[in-house]
C-alpha cells in the first residue's frame, strides 16, 4: 500500500528560485524518509543512487594514482547544495586562510541554501593546507571545500 504525499508547492518554487539564483541544474533536499529533487534538463532519478565507480582509462603500468582532495583524511566537504562563502559578509575578513591554524568546531566557511546561511565547521584541528572553492561559487553535496592537516 503506497503512502500519499502532499506536495508543498511553495517549497518547489523556492528550490527552483534557488537554482535560478545559483546557476545549479539540480537540487535535492530531504529529511527523514522524505526528499524532494528539482532538476532542469536531462533525465532525473527519483531514488538516491550510489556514485558510479570511476572507469580506469590509464594503461595498467601507469603506476600509483595521485590521490584526490576528496580522498584526503582532513578534507572538509559540503553537507548540502548551495553557495559557499569564505566570509560573514562581503568585504569582511575570511574565516580562514591557507596556513591558518584551526581548532575542531571552528567555523571555516558558510553555505547559503534557501536564503539560510549554514556554518561549516572544522571536523578536526590543524593547519589549513588548501581552500578548494572560491567565495560565491555554487557547491554540490559532498564536494571538497578545504583541507586541514
């Protein structure tokens, strides 16, 4: 027996507006056992799917692969789709710069999603080795934002 879902038209409109504002082609939000995905162009899949395994294109004798930022143990990733900001407001000093020492739980970035600014905190203490996104750029869920060593 299937459960009837009431669709919140205002939520869909807000998500579409956020896509217009950020230039995204797809956005998804969810809570508990409910999720909404809005997409433009192409085909969409209603269920969450695991990321596809990368296809090896290098010859077998190419040697060890270079690790990506996403594989780094100190990577801080985006917990949502939105727009990343490195400062609290335009013209303000950035939360962190490359070479800064940070402590666990310190705010390192903001992500704006649906007109709400969400604090992104350091998952561990250390030195900021690299900032991987520019302030004001759109980010996807799971995208690496910065690396702390």
